C-alpha cells in the first residue's frame, strides 16, 4: 500500500517536462547533419575522396544519434509507474551511452577502416573544388548547431567557469552529446580539408586517406569522452560538492536540527534529484515539532534547488530524538 501511494504521489507530481532547450539543440543538429551527409556522399562519389567518405559516414551516424537522443528525451519524460517508481529520467543517460557506442563503432570504426584500406591503394587525385565547397557548407551548418549547444551550456555556466567545466558539470546528456559530437565534427572537417589540400599541394594521394584515419581517431576520442560523462550519470552520479555544501548549510541553519550527517544525492534525470539526509533533531522535540521541521527543510531545499524532487530523512536519528521525549 505504501508503495502504491508513493507511485500515486509521483504521478500526481507529473512527469518531468521535456527540456525545450535540449530539444532545440537536437533538432538543429538533425537538420544540419542530414543535409551535410547527403552532400558529402555525393561529392565523395564524384571525387573519390576517402576523407569525404569518412565525413559522410560521420554525418550519417550523427543524424541517427540525434534521433536516438530524441527517443531518450521522450522516454525520460514518462511518468512513474509500478516498475519505475522514481520515473524514467535515466532513460536519457542510457540512450546517450548508446550514442557514444555508435560514434565509436560506426563513426570511428568505419572512418579508420576506410582510411587504412585507402592507404594501401590510394585513389588518384581529382579536382578538389567540390570537396572544399561541401566542407565549407558543412562547417557553417555544424558551426550553427555547435553554437546552439554552446549557448545552452553557457546559460548554465557559473561565474569563472569554462565551457568545458560547464559541460562536465551538466546533467543534461542530450546537450552534452550534441556539443561533443559537433565539436568532433568541426575538428573532422578541418582535418579533411587539410588532408585534401596537402594531397593536392604536394601531389601526394596518401594525405587524403591519412586524414580519414585521423578523423576516425577523433571520433573514437569523442566517443570515449561522451561515454565517460553519460556512464557516470547512468550508474548514479551525485550532485557537485558545492551544492552539497550549500545543502548542508540549509539543514544546519534550521533551529530544530542538532547535527547533519551524510547527505546522499543521486541524479534521476536532467532535472530530478533524489536526496537522502541523515539529520539528528534536537532532543525533546515532539512528533509535531519534528514534522514541522521536516516541512520547513523540504521547503527550504526545494526553494534553493527545485530539481530536488524527493527528500528522504534517515529514520535512526529521528527515532533517537523522539525516544528521549518519550522517556525511553
């Protein structure tokens, strides 16, 4: 009965709202990558460029990845039920991890394979004009998508914090994934352009497939970074230390609190946090006074951190406080 009541409370609280900023980032990335992938494959077929083919594969994989992220956003917004009493927020982290594996296996793996095969028998050099045109357009589209994800991270950045630090601290896996993917895409475009230019300037067909190998390595590095960030969130990452310190101050400042023990947190989704607090109330408090103190603390915490969706108080310290009042 208690479990069903808890689930009803979760359902009445409503499912997590779909983050509009995150969806905007994903839609922009899909539009950019789909158009770029088609143009890259066309030019790769015309010119025979291994680097362009690797870039076409990269953009195709990125398009599929963004669709997986949209699926993650949709699933993470489902309300709690009997099998998932805390909701489906971590579904976003699961699909982001799948995206990381996709970037590594499909994007990085195919680019490396294509580059190594072409190094063994490099295609003859062709007119690179269309390569440069498509790479320039790709840089514009990818830059636009990257800037949207950058602005989303910048809006969450603290004073004195770098963009990289803001990304590491962010709990929104969809924004993290798009930012890392687009950063890798821009680096890949620069490598492809450099490989094509060096190949024609030095009349050496090996630079083009070598660029494909480098692009594969860049994608593998991006996949590792994304897997590290989303993997930590998937297995139950805590909020950062500064927030824990602030929460401890909120609890200790209440007149009914005697000591504050462990404050354990877990990220349930981009905008939902679970908090378990070991708080010892002052001796001699009545049950009603403890209830009012708990209400005050919940209100104070949620006012400071609206993402703290559930707060559980450890029963041991509470029972010990009430025993004194009961004369046990």
